[in-house]
C-alpha cells in the first residue's frame, strides 16, 4: 500500500536537509510513497509584530528566491524536482554557496537539467511567490506548523530533527522515513521525545 504524507522544507535549515535527503534517496530508489512537498518560510515565522510579512517586504525578496525556484521545479519540471531539490540543499549546506543569488541558483538548475531562464521567467511572473505564501499560510492555519521539517500524516503534524544523513544508503533512507511517519500517524500520544545530549 502506498504511504502518503507531507513534509515541509526551507533550504536554510540543515535538519530539513537531513530529512529531505532521506526522502529523496528513498523515492529515487523506488519507495512506494506519495509525498507532498510543502514550502515553509523560516523568515516569515521570525517576523516581529508590526513588521511587514516577508512576502510584502522587498528587502526580504532574495531570501525567498531559492524556495521559489524549488516551487517552480516541483510544479513545472516535476521529473527533475528530486535532483534539483537535493542539489539546492547541497549548494547551501555542503558547498556553502549563497542561494540568494540568481547566478548560483542558475548553476544548480543547469546542472540538474532544468532551463534556468524558464524558471526565472516563471518567478518574475509572480505566481511562485503567491503559491509559497498560500502553502505556508495553509500549513500554519491547518496544522499549526512552526518549523521545518514537519511531517504531516492523517491530520497529525510533527516537527522532526534527524541527526543522520542518508550517505547513499537507500534502505536506511526508507526505513528512517517510514519509522518517522509511523510515529506521526500511528502514535499521536507521543508528544515529545528528545535526547538530552547529542552523541559525538
């Protein structure tokens, strides 16, 4: 039976990178999952009262650009999304690149077989920012989402921090995510479970 769940992302977050690497690796290896990728803005949740929302603040526009790239590829170049999604996380966290820059994002798109000019034309058209805002606000209103990665299954939403990376291990990736999703939907009584220290 196909496993269906949602998971949020913001390319700024290293824990989102960890979780999404597992998701991407397992899907590319054939995991029977139906995954909804939900864009979420960490910038927006840190807006102070009285300040404009990030969607309406031109000074915050560069910080929203990579997410809009991800949304365009997800919706218009679906077959290239997993590769591009992983590459955008890698550019930010493994390569230390500034994914607020169009040139950096264009290089990622080109490397993953996506026409950068088409993606930026879609962004300039305005709909990706509106989609970003709508999906973020829906996640907040419907699930009280406040961070990434948040997994959603059967109306239950759980923020998760995975410490491991998949390191090319598809079986590890699959079992890790299925364990998480099983806890999300199958054991809502577990509200908080956090180690007091991190093994080094």
